[in-house]
C-alpha cells in the first residue's frame, strides 16, 4: 500500500503556485517526492487539484512499463524498495 500526500502554497502577488508531493509506503518510509513551481494565479481548489494531478501523473509514468514487463514474467513479481532494471529509468525518485 502506498500513500500520496500533496500540499500547495500560493503567492497571489507574484501569481505563482508551489506544489509538493510525497509518496510513502505503509511504514511511512519515503519512496519519492517532488516540488514544482507553476506560474499561474490559481484558486486554492484548483491548486490542490493540480498537485493531485501531478502526483498521479508521476505514479502513472511507470505503470505502462511495469505492465509490459508483466508479459515477460512467469507468475507474480513483487519488488520492495526497487523495481526491475528495465523499468528503473522510468521510476520517480
């Protein structure tokens, strides 16, 4: 099980938004994190949606590669704190 937390900061004067995203495992260990500045004057609700979208997009970058790798395995493959070498370049980290 993984948990994604997001938060945002808004600078209305400078019309910019900061987003922060962190992924943790079930024990609270950090798996990956991201910060990004966006030059836009979004409302707080839109800002939170943008942060969630970015987090989901980061998570989804690796999923298609894992699915293709799944065609090559005999049964179920599970990796803890790592991923298959052929997929590693696509992992967020």
